[in-house]
C-alpha cells in the first residue's frame, strides 16, 4: 500500500514517517514544503509538494499513484488564523478542495485531520455526533474542510484531535509541553490559563490512530485525542512535576486577561469510545506521554 502524507515536516508528519517507513508492507511518499526535515532513514521517498498548488498536487499524484492520503498539513496557529484569514482559508480549506479532486480522480482514500476547536467548549467532552459550533476563524475553516470531505465522492475518514505534543529532531514550531518545560527551566515567570480544559494528545498516539484507521479502511468521523482531561494550568504543573521544576513561578490567570486575537473554547475533550472499539485506539496517559518525550529528548542529546 502506498501512503502519501502531506505536511510530513510537521510533528505528526514526522511521527507518521517514522512509523510507516519501518513497515515493509507500506510504501511512504512524504510530502511537504522545503527540504525534508526527517532525520531518520527507512523505506520512504520525499518529494516537495505545495498543497495549495493544484497543478503540483496532480503531478505528484499522477507520478506516485498513492492508495491513501493522510492530510496533516494545515495552518494551526489560532491567533495567526484570526489575523490572516485569507491565508488561513487557503491553507485549511482550498487545499482540501484540491486534495479531494485529486483523490476522486485517482481513486485515493483520504484521511483528514481535524480539531476540537470546531466546538464552542460549552458541553465537552464531545462525541463524534455532537453539533459543532466554532468560536475562532481557525475552527470555522477546519469545520468547512470537514464538510467538504464529507460531501466528497472519495472514500474518507476524519480524525479529530486536541493539543498535540511531542518532540522530533528538527521542529518547525514548539508545542505546549516543550514551551512549558523550556520556560520553567529558564526560571521565567509564566502566566497560564486555569479556565480552559483539554485532553492533550501525544503525537505518536495520533500517528498510530491514523494507521489504525487506514488499515481498517475506516469510514466516518473518529475522535483521536489523549485520554486525560485537565486544565491548561494542571498540564503545565504536571510538566513542572515531571521534570522537577519550580511551580512557584507559574501564575494562574483567566483567558479573558490574555487579550488573544482568537476566542478559545472553555472545555473541549473527546469521548473516545468509538475509536477504542472500532479502531483499537489505545492512547497513553499524559504521565506516560511525558516519560516518552523525556526518553526521546535524552536520545537527541546523545
């Protein structure tokens, strides 16, 4: 089976490269903008592909003839999406239109990644059937992309996830766990919201769930997050506890005091029963996830 991954230079993209390239039954076509960032070796081919460029996408599809596309590429900086709406729409919606057309033409299974930010956070944790109501432009674009996928003529599945964290050798951007660890190690006073609740997701777990969905030829929408619900403040305190860092420099604040461009949902979280039963999804606890990140950081230092 040939699997094409978009956004292969990102955190989830690199984790997918790691897993798929080790499986002799699978052939990976890793695609992203710029040069390949994945430092490991394995059975994969990297080609530069701009998902915004229809001609480029069709050329790559025609050349490699993938059986499956896992679409991880997106604009995910929520405040940037609010301030750069045109760019956000292009990256999160127009690219999906292009990929759907390519998947329909070449008879490719499309696995699309989505987010908890399609919900308003008033009734979390959410099932796959709950009614979306996004508060931010980022959430609006991700919901629009979901609707496009659901209305397409290709075989598809959507995985919704929450606050992905992890580490790879060459990171294009940080995530909440690495940010908190770094700030606390430097002894910086940090303000952390105590009125937002999430179920943080280890990047490996999300990548594994992608492969479970592909291998089972899953159809429909599935929740794919971590299994532990916590406030952002609790999350940062758990990071401090794990690395034995000073928690006294963490100050709890309310979301409203941050004056962020985008409104965040208060309490999201997902009910994971469907993914566990139908896909065999088995995410790590947050404590286990932090240990995995620590082990990987130690390997990178060698």
